[in-house]
């Protein structure tokens, strides 16, 4: 394993940049709003070992050394691979680190994503996370309900009840929800406290605008997945123009727009590249002028002409 000391020293500028993203309470800790999503660390198709193991470990080391204290993961990334890399790179974990994992799916041998929401599958998934992260208790577990299609309003009470039981047993400290609708959040809140919502949202995919307003009122973090467009990174002439005018990159502008969008938005951009990690972490220092925000807001209003949204 490559030691962090062997890496290029972390630039103090990056550390102060992450701090500039601000903070918000997630579960029982206050985290920086700019975090890191670990999904890209597994092999191609989020399956199997990484192409470059040393680089994957270096990305984790540098994210923490740069001040990130919120990492999003799941045991079905790999499967098991991402959590095992996190454990190898970061255990024993820094006291301020919040690791958020998710349950509700499993992987087929053909790399498919299969719903796994039965009582036993949820229990097994929590134990897989505990074992592979080497923890006695998980900070936050997101119940991932839907896939990448739009969330529905079908009842999730049966699944949430299983996590409530595991929380009562001390295996989970906090429960979040992923790929859900506002109706499903309301139902879950009758059963337990929900500490975060993780849905698909970015500068071009804004189906959750009203949902975000609702969560802002409730002081609940909203954690957009695919903040950079996911498997098909965002492409937009307007985004490029704004980036050029600010001497920034398109990805930095996309992240800065999310930070500005609402104070309860927490970012978990994913990357397997140190260069991209460094670029993304600098986004918190980027201030968007009002005319740039107007231009960026318009991207979601003209999806067909300008923005590829084929996520
Ligand atoms: N709840 C769910 O169902 C769900 C679904 C998907 C993801 N997630 C979570 O959300 C996190 C973020 O999602 P994501 O990683 O899929 O998507 P993302 O953050 O929107 O984008 C990641 C993609 O953008 C590329 N990228 C990152 N930084 C870049 C940069 N500065 N310039 C150019 N390309 C860049 C990455 O490639 P490189 O590796 O080459 O940088 C990767 O292909 C994941 O890590 C995961 O924890 C949750």
C-alpha cells in the first residue's frame, strides 16, 4: 500500500478551499458541505477491483488530508471493493469523519443492479457494511429504494421498519433515504427520524427542485447523486461559457452552482483520479456572479437544445 507520506504534500490551499464550502449537520456530526463519493473507486461498471489500486487509495488519503469529512459509499460497489479500499486507506477513521453507506441493492454476476429489499437482504447488507468497513456501528445508512428511474409513491414502511430495528440494536446510528419521493419521505418520518435524502439532481436534472425546498425548511441535508452527470459527465455550451468567463472548469462551476443552490445541499462528487479530486475540491472557493447563475439556471430549461442529459 502506498503511504500518504509518499504522495505529493497536500496543498494548504485545497484544505482552506474545502472549508469554504461551509458546513451542515449530518446525523450527529457537522460535516463540510464538500464531501467525496467513493463509487468510482471500484473497477469498470462499478464492478471488481480498481484499475489502479494505488491511485484509488491515494484519492481516499488525499480527500481526508484535504479536509473532507463526509464520504459516501455502499457495499454493493464492487461489490465490497469500495468499502474494503476505504477501510485499508482510512481505518482507524478520523473522529470527525461521517461515512454514509446504502443498502437496498445487490449486484448480479453480469454487473447488473438488483433490488435487495427483503428483510434478510437488508440485515445481511448492514452486516456486510459493518464487516468490510470494520465498524461496530454505521454512522448513516441510506435505504436505496428505487433505481435510476423516477421515484414512485409506493409504501416503503416495511423496509424502513427493518432499519429501525437495526438502529434499535445499535448497528446503525442514523437512517437516510435514497431514490425516493416526498410522499415516501413523509411515510418514513412517521416511523423514525430521517437524517438525509440522496436523489439524482444536478444543474441539468432538476426534478427535485420542490423537494429540496421542502427539505431546506425541515433542515434535512439533500445529497445529490450524479452531481457531475454520473456516467455521462455534464456537457453544456452554457456551462463551458460560464467556466471560461470565470477561469474555472465546467465541473467546478457545476459543483459551485449546487453549493449555491441551497445551504442544505451536501456534495459527494465521485472520481478515481487525483487530478479530478483536486479540481473538484477547489470548487468551494468559486463564487458565481448573478449573471452566471442566471445563465446556469437556464440550462435545465432547454435540455434538448443544449445539454446532454443521457444519464
Ligand atoms: N443513491 C444512488 O442510487 C446513487 C447512484 C449513483 C451514485 N451515488 C453516489 O453518488 C456519488 C457521486 O456519483 P458519481 O460518482 O456516480 O457521479 P458524478 O460525481 O456525477 O460523476 C462522476 C464522473 O465524473 C467524472 N469526473 C469527476 N470529476 C471530474 C472532473 N473534475 N473532470 C472531468 N470528469 C470528472 C468521473 O470520472 P473520473 O473517475 O475519471 O474522474 C466519473 O466518470 C457516488 O460516488 C456514489 O457514492 C448514489
